C-alpha cells in the first residue's frame, strides 16, 4: 500500500511541475468570455498547459532531430505554453465588438495589442506584455469559421525573436502601404 502512495505522489508531482493539469485563471477568463459570447456549441478539441518541466522534455526530443536550425535554442527561451482549440460546428458571425472587448480585457491584464484584424468572418489579435524593453508574454486569439484558437507563450521572447530572425531572416512578404 505504501508503494501505491509513493507512485501516486510521484505522478501528482510530475503533473503539477510540468504544468499539464490545466490552463491558468487568466487564460481561462479570456477563453470563457469567448465561449460564453459566441452563443454557439463549441467542441473542445484540445486544451493544455505545458510548463518548464514539459518544455525541458520537449527540448530533449528536439535535440535528437536532424535539423538545419537549432530549434532547441528557441524552445529554451519559452517557460510556459497554454493552448485551447475549439471546433465550431455551427458558426455564428463573429463581430468586431467581441474583439474590442477582448482588447479591453487584455489591457486590464497589462497587455497591449500589436495586431487586430477582421476579414469576413475571421478575426485575430496578437497581444504583448512587456517590462521596459523585454517582451515576456505573447497571447494570440484567432476565430475562423471552423475553430477558435487561443495561444499564450511566456518566456524570454526578445531572445526567441532574435534567434528566429538569425536562423530564418526576414524572408516573408510585407504589406504595402
């Protein structure tokens, strides 16, 4: 019986330290706002939170990949990832007012938006939290006809962006003004 408790304790500690039990309260507030205000039945596809221990294991597996780029350097800059994906079987039209309300909610949490976009029924926003010149949190909200996606990444995002640019450059296309 003692062995059973030891195993249970080890499993419980592993779950708590990896951050895989669930998303935090701040993340849930945004998720709940969207779920409650879309007025439709959403099917949860996935919801997870991965903390430092889980990311450490991910980094170990990434090191074994035969890649041109050093993905493990990028993963080391991240301290927590939270993700929710909901399928929208019967989507209603998403209105821009909802995105404005999310922006106000994020502003109260100390985050500011860098991108907000609406194209037809699709909406997205990217929010940042920074201390002085250091970006430490990125939050993405995306609503399409098919799904609702929320992603939060915490860590040394300045270093992450710097490494990504060094490895991949600015090879993308840019919008003209």
